[in-house]
C-alpha cells in the first residue's frame, strides 16, 4: 500500500519544473506529460518490473500499478482548478478537464498545510471513504479461521 501510494503521488513531482523555469502550460509543465495516460502506463510497467524483482507477481503488480498510475491524471481532471491535464501526451498537448469537477484543486507545496488544504483533504476523504474502508477492512485470512460448528467431543 505504501509503494502504491508513493506511485500515485509521483506525478506531482513535476512541480519541481517551476524551479527550473518550466511554465505550467508547457508539455513538461505541471499536469503535462507526467499526468498523461502514456506516462501512467510506463510508470506502471516500471513498477511491475520492480515488483517482480521484489518477488511479486509481474502481471498482478503491473495491472494494479498501471491502474494506480493512470488514475492520477484522470482524477486530477475532476478537480476545479489548474489548466487541465495533458492526458493524450505525446499525441497531443491539449489539456483536458472532466465536465464534472467535484474535487477542489489542492494547493501546491506547503500550501497543503492550510485551511484550503484541509478542505481538500476532507472532501477527498469523504468521497473516497468507501474505498478506504474496503482497503482497511480485515480480510477473512487476517481474521483467522471461522469457528467450527460441529461440536467437539
Ligand atoms: Zn497531479
């Protein structure tokens, strides 16, 4: 879960480009190439390969990693700020938004530690709480064997 969480957040490392003068709207700017479907698939394949080196199933790890990595750009398109997502890079630099934008855009950098950042976290926590509950719910294997219904002698 920690590795997949890191994977899902890696796309936003593109904000470092601001320090090097890369404009927001540039192909390699924030929410540009790094947020595309192609970049997500490449990251997913890389994560699958790393998972295989760590002894995990290549197919299963790659499938989950691709879903996690591609979902970042898609979910960012559901936010109400920024300048859109270059989902189709390298085929197009056009930036896209979803017609429905239920999520407030997150502040960049240390701005997350603000009232605005807290609002973003609360909205996302409420929206994704069913998935969080599913992820944290103990599986049957973790709960241990079911008690036997047959009387013991
Ligand atoms: Zn992002």
